[in-house]
């Protein structure tokens, strides 16, 4: 395993054990709202601090972009940036709904080169290093071989915070529901991307994500033979927050359905 990936795995496992321990007594957890339907707990913060601690010890000169504590750039440290979501799926976690994960990606000169998504409830570790494939625990993973949209299971996330996207989202939802075998909304975007990478989902799309939701998962998709883009078919998903991905043939059919709505938005 690449040494940088190894460090990220160590950090993700530490965060995972903090999350698992806390999940045993959810009633004790203090929840605060950062915004509309946007919650943070002390578990998110403790997990993030543990991750940053491990990464900083190993790589003091690297920059950090973390959901709860923001960006930090040490002097001259702009070549490498760790992009961290300490607990993706906080709403699920608060409710004891076991679908959440730790996500850590490393960006090197603008490209994601290492990625870890760790599901502490199932002890499933998804990892990828650019050019070296993607893994679930010790097994190499590939996107699904499905080619027909009518047989495909598609993951998504609802735009429950940015309601300005809701009308367009519903239009996409209708088209995609009509064309596919079904849609799932598990509630943790990083894990949704990992599920596309290992073929549990054939495709996925969501509006308005943040870089920490996608950094690690996007590398899993690319390294497992999948395709990923923004709604224009361009690689700017980390910037725009809009993402569509999948097994190649599924992605090819999903993109135009999303794109058509996105090009002709309804105004609220
Ligand atoms: C959220 C989850 C969710 C997605 C939201 C994200 P958080 O992350 O990934 O699936 O729909 O847009 O913000 O806030 O639980 O880390
Ligand atoms: Ca997240
Ligand atoms: Ca989070």
C-alpha cells in the first residue's frame, strides 16, 4: 500500500472507532444545527480532530480542507491537500440509521491521488491510489457490468438543503425513475460513490455536494473503471458540486437525462 494511503487508512480507522463508540449511546450526543437540515455533533468534531492529528504528524507540510474546521495551509504547503469528511451521513448517524462513513482524499497538484472511504458499521474499507486500482478491504473492485438502464439501480441524494434545486431535481427524478429499475437514497454521498465503485449501484447523481463528500469517492470510481463528471459532462464536479457517475454504459445514458434538465432549469 502506498505510504500516504496507509496514513489515510490509519486516520480513517481512528475516526471510525470514535464513531462506533459514540453510536453505542446516541442519547448522549449533543447536536447543533449549522444551517437548514445541516447538523454537526461533537462526534464529527472529535473524529475530524483525530484524522487531522494523524495526517499532520506524518505530513506536517500538507494543507488540509476539512468540513468542520475548514482550510489550513502551512507555509509553502500547497502541493498536497487532504480533503476530509470525518462523518459523512451525520443525519443518519444521529438517528442510528447505519449508513455513514469517514472520507479522506488527497489532492496533489489538482488531482486526487489517494482516497479512503471507511464504513465503520460494517468495517468496510474502500481504498484507491491513482493508477493502481480500487479495493474493498483486500479485494480489487470494479464497477458493475450492467449496460441496460432499465436493469440499473441508481443512487442519488436529495437537495434537502439547497431547495432552489428541488424543482429541477424532481424533473430528473421522474425521468430516471421511468427509465431505470429503481432509485436509492442511502444518505451518505461518499459511501454512495464507493457503492458505485464496487457495483452495488450502477450509477449515481446528486446536486450541490461539497469537495469532502466526493474527493475520495471520485477516485474510487475512476480506479474501478467507472465514469464521473459534472452535469455538463466535464470534470469539474469538485468545483460545481454537481455529480453524475456510473458504470461506463450506464453513465453514458444517465448523463443526457441529467444534462437536459440542467440546461433548461425551471426558475423558482
Ligand atoms: C451529506 C451526505 C448526504 C448528502 C448531503 C451531504 P454530511 O453529508 O453526504 O448524503 O445528500 O448533501 O452534505 O453533512 O452528512 O457530511
Ligand atoms: Ca458529507
Ligand atoms: Ca460530514
